[in-house]
C-alpha cells in the first residue's frame, strides 16, 4: 500500500547511529523542505528522557555531527521530536509507546537500530500494542544475524508481523550516491554493456579500505569480524550491482530480482582463495596506533581484513575473477571498483610486451565511491612526437570528478536518501530477504572453510595493505591490486 508516513518511530534514538547519521539526515531533509510539515518523529530508547531533554540531546548531536551551514532551521526541526522511554523486553512498555505515536493520519515508519538480541521482543511488543497495521512499514538496520540460521530467525520474526513489501532492510552503501551512479553508468550509456562480460573483462577488483580501527565497538566487532561486518553486506551488494544483468526497469522488484541471481551464482570459495588478517601496531598518516588485540584488551583471532577471490558461475562472468578486499587500519580510506579489461587481441604497435614504449596495456575503469567520487577510464594515447625512435604510447585518464561535474546539487549522505525512501515507501535501495539469505549462505560457507582448515588471521602492521598473502592472492594470477 502506498503512503507517505507522517509518524517516524526511531528505536535506538540515543545511540551512535542516531546521533551521527539519523538525526543529522532528518534535519537536513527538513531544512530542504523534503519532509511533510505533518511528520512527527518519536524517539525511543531505555534512557529516561522526555521531549525537552531529547530535543536538547538531539541539538547536541546536530551541533557535533552536522556542518554549521546546514543547521539553519534546526530550531523548527527540533520541535518535530518527541521521546518515549522504553525497555524493549517489557511488553507492557509498548502501550505507552503506542500512545506517544498516536494515530497517524497517513501511516507510520519504524526504524529499528537496536541490538539484534532485542529484535524479537521489539516485534512482539509492536504487535501487542497494535503498531504493525497495514499502514506501518519497518526499516531494519544491520546486523541482521550472524549467520544464515540466525538471520532466518530474525526474518521469520519480522515476517510474522510485516509482509515483505513493508520490510526495508538497510545496507547504507545502497544509499550512497556513487553506488547508485554505478547503475547509471552501466545502464544509461551504450558503450559499456557490450563490453561488460567475460569476452572483454579480465577481472574486477572491489576494495573497501578503512583507516579506522575498533572505534570502541568492542562488544560488537569482536563477535563479527570483517567477513560478516563488511563482506556479507556492503561488498556483496557492490559486487551484485557490478555483475547483474540489466533489469527491465529501475524498480524494486526488477533490480532486486537481478541482484539475487548474481548472489546465488557465487561459487563456493576454496581455502586458498581467501586471506584473513588482523592489524597489529603500526602508523596511520604518520601517527602511531595500537594493534587490534591491544585495543580489545584480550587475545582474539577475529579478522579485521579479508581478501577473497570470488567467481560468479554464469555465462557473463565465466572465468572472470572478482578480487574483493576490505580491512581496517589500511593506509588510506578508499572504496573503489576497478574493472580491468582484456588487452586488444592484436596490437599493431608491437603487442603487450613490446619494448620502446609501444606496449598496449589493457584499459581500466576505476569507479571511485569514496572519499573521492570519480570515474576514471584509462585509455592508450600516442605520446606526441615525430617517432624517429618508434611510436610511443601512454596510458591517459579520462576523468570525471563528480564533484566538478555536479557542483550545484547538494551532496547527500546515504541515510538522507534511505530515510526519505523509507518514509515514502520506495524499496529499490533496500535489501530483500532472498538477497540477505543468499549473502549469508555464501559467507557461512567461507567461515566453514576457515574452520575446517583452522585458518588463523595473519598479522599485518597498521598502515599497510593487509597480510602479504593478500598480495600473493592476486599476484599468483598475474594481477596487481590497484593502489
Ligand atoms: C558499517 C560497518 O556497516 O560500515 C563499520 O559496521 C564500517 O565497521 C562502516 O566502518 C563503513 O561505512 P562507510 O560508509 O564509512 O564506508
């Protein structure tokens, strides 16, 4: 049923995500007139706050996490906020919550960003208090389980109260502008699609590198690790968008149907196709940083780095490896997709190994997602000159910096887009149950391979690109990671 919610209920309203992302995003949407004047936002958490103290709390978060020039109408925005304390394990608390929500004119959007252990109790409380009717939709923040079994358990509990078309599973990478631009690049231009296959692409690399370490997330991260925290969701979504067949239209069903086909075509990974790593002491931007175990305060084998050679078993990608790597405490923050094309079939200039500057290395397309949003296509060009010593060629970049090409439009953080889509009910950028389960299925198999082989996390110094075996993983195929 299509409706624009006029009540937004935020679970975990005093949490880190709320302060850094949700409240600033809502305030920005408000400032730009994108929220209906009727929209009321009800925050809930265990904290013993009332409307006034929650508004103060939100003001503090906005002042800390929102650029000053975007806070113009903060005062009016704060008036939309209300608060109702709640212990999600106490079903009777939900009665007061329902009273605080009141009767929406159009509908209710719920955003659940709480510990997964509270999901079932929360859903039960929502059902008991009548907050799950046909004009309620629910957004679920990760982590949605720790493996396929626990994810199914959560999905079943949610499905008990909401049909799939009212469940919005968040993967915030899908809210990123450049990730959506990947679809525009592939499907709004004629020149890529004919080349986008095994006949013309040699391999693809996807890197999500972070410089941050544990960031105080001790309780959560050590039980998760990089495979579950980053590969299971963000990296597999990027891979699916790169590899999927053209959907028939840009809508939730068509796009998600194509993504899930890719996810289901992922081949089981062999033991020698993965590398686990854990950062040790080192330096980031010249500053000394402690190792993971030092930050954690106890021994641990949790991986903070993963590299995987993945294969998609279908016609389009037969024999094309997808090299994935992600890690914390790497030299710099970068998320990028690198598409490496095959060499020209016959070089009239002397072939790929020609000397004298006439070699023809293959074209490369680099899609920069963050921090720089740019698309760079490397092309071969002739070095100007009279060529008395033979013609010389050089790789030159055809570079589109999105910030220059679109200097006008406001750059928006992922949660602005996702919250607005949740309020308005567009599921295209949310993950469907079958996708999540296909993702877990593949990731669980990797964990089993690790367990069976007793694959320990190999140490790497902070500020380096992971264990040397990650470099070897690509280099034994003659591939160099793009840096
Ligand atoms: C989150 C992970 O989903 O994504 C974090 O839990 C990670 O560990 C974060 O730091 C990265 O997101 P972004 O948008 O900063 O790339």
